[in-house]
């Protein structure tokens, strides 16, 4: 029976490439009895064919039919694979946003569903029961989800780690290359970006068979056609500095794109504000936004530096006088440095909101600005949903779509079900209570409301991710400002004075 099932599944999946309508028809004919020991596998197979076939043939009702099966399977068995299938199914029902003035309407109408898809992808990638083949696909799809909302920094993180999980993943390479092209033509990269696109194209060419296995023959042909247009990449110079290598490996440079970063520390963080344009009648000297951004940037660099130093326990003085609590808890300035760096870098999110409130003139009192509440109005009395503030909506509709990515990131960080909400909880605990890191934890540890306990090693990964969250928020802020400046230049009837400040050089 197992052999028959495997042959049937292989045949049905192959049919998706040659005749997706027939594959859907055959899948719909599968009768599943709950007492069949293969009922779960049959539901997953049927659901997969319906979701993938529905995407190819653009039949929403077919996708929904497959999604219903995925829900049933997930409720029975919430494994990583089933969480991924569910996220994939929800993502398929949403589809990609249109490239026209309906873009924002689509994003708002599908906001809850897209958040659910991200939640299931996030849950799946953290499960211990998934293999690398599935993990790399989850990360690739997560990158695509984030990219659709202009969350390009996080999207490239996902594709980067997808390739780190499976260096043969030509689909992730293709997605990253396409995104880099878009960023380059919108002024968010350097000429060296083309070298990285060539490297990604090389990955596609070398691993064409793997691309076919991930996407099917039709999609793989399009991807290979793209890769064939790029030359062989130049040899990449190895970085010898361990600090810079760490920044590159963890994607912590404050740059427009991180795929090609300089090996010179002084030029590593080259993200800057674009030239500002002001009507001649309103020009009042150097805009304060430049000062605010300088502090934002230097605070991020300090938090990153503190995190790096915290990794080296020998860097810190050996301090005596801590009581041994005999519970695996760790104490010392190096441990506190991790907690402090995590909190400090997430504090920058509110400052990002302050800069946005000032630049876009959103009208909130500076002292009351919050990253979580700035963007949306009070909940609608009927739908209970929080619509975008009218001024924010108008800014996005004018062409500043990166601002929506920042708002969506805010939702993932602020909402209890958001994929980044754990960071907010840790930050609040570190600010108002105590966080204690442990080498090991017992289930029998007594709970105290004043203390949040975390395992040391997983917390280190949380600290690194917190840096990436703030880096992404700052990247989106700069892109949103750049998009607004471009719109202002193209639509203003007034004479605009352009102001671009020179590099600041500190005298020691």
C-alpha cells in the first residue's frame, strides 16, 4: 500500500506540470476514510495538489478546498510540515498584490490572512521535526511574503538563511537576485550589487535540477532563462577581520543592501538619508531629521558593538561577589551586556516612529509617539479592525509604499500573535522587571512575576534577531523617505531647494 501511495503521489505531482486541471480533477476524486492508516498522508497529498493546482489555474475555490484539508490535518497533528502547508495554503488564497493603485486596498483587505501565513511559516521554521529541505523552502516562501510588503531587509534575511540552509536553493537565489535588481534601480545599492546578482545566477545555473524539484519544470525554465543572462561572477575576496565577518554572516550592517558590503569597517554602515527638498519659502536651515538619524544610526552601531563584545566572556573583568543560586543562572557583566543590547536596540523602534512622525508631519505629540500605535486609527466600531490613519493612507497611496512595510513590521512586533512579539515581551521584561539567563532550566523552577527566565544560547539568537529587526526598520524608514522625496520632486509646483549634507568628520 505504501508503495502504491508513493507511486500515486509521484504521478499526481508530475501531472501538475503537464496538466494541472487533470491533476486537480484526480485529486478531487480521492476518497479519504478516517479509519485508513494513510488518511493523514492522503489529506496532505490532496490538499497540496489542490492548493498548487489552484494557484496555477487561478481557481480560488480549489485553493480553499485544499486549505480546508490542511486545517484538518494541522488540528490533528501540528507538526512543522503541517504548519508549513497551512501557511502555504493561506498565502496561496491571498495571492500577490496588484502592481497598480489597488495595491494598498489588497494589502489591507488581506492583512489578517497574510499575518496568519507568516505566523504558520514562523512556527514551522522553529520546529525541531523539519529537515533542511523543508526549512529552506519555508524560509524562501517567508521571504516572498515579506517582499510583497516592501519589507525587503527581512526578505533578504530569509533568502540568505534559506541559502545557508541549502546552498543549492536556486529559487531563493532567484528571488534575492530579482529583489536586488529592483533595489538597484531604485537607488538602494551600489554597482557591486551586480556582482552579487551574478553569484546568485551562478547558483541557479549549477543547481537547475534542484530548482525543478522546488518549483516544477515550467517555473524552473523561467528562472534558468534569467540566470543565463548573467556572466560568471568575479572571485570574492575573503574577509579576514572576525568582527566584520560576524557582521556579514549575521546581516547586521546598516546599509541599503547587505549582499555586498565593504571589508573596511569605516565604510560598512553606509546607509544615509537622501537629499531633502524643501520649498524655498519654508527653508529654515539644516533640517533636524539629519541630527535625529545620526543618533539613530550611532545608537544601532553601539548596540551591535555591545552584542559582539558580549560574546567574548574574556573581554569582561572577572567580578566576584555574586551569590550562587544553584539553578543554572548566569551572572556577570557579559550576560547583562546581552540583555542591555537587546533592550537598547529595540528602544530604537520608537525613535524610528519619532523620525517618521516628524518627517511625514503626522501630527502626533513627539513625547507620545509609539512604534506600535502611530500608524493606525482607533478600532472601527463594527469591524473592530484598526484602519490606517487617513494621512498615513494618503502618503502610501502617493507612492510611499515602503511606509506600509514599516507599519506591517510594527504589527508583527506589537500584536500578541505577531511573529516578532516575543522581542517586545523580552524588552518590556528587561525594562520593568528582571531577565535571568540560564545554562539550563528545570520545569520545576518556581515562577515569580518579577523574573523572566531564558536559556542562554537561544537568547543569544534573540539578541541577534533584535538587531536585524531594528536594522530593517531603519532601512524601511530611509526607503520611505526616499520614495517621498522622489514623489515630491515629481509633483511639486514650487521651486524646491535640495539639501544634501557632507560627511561628518569628528576631530579627536
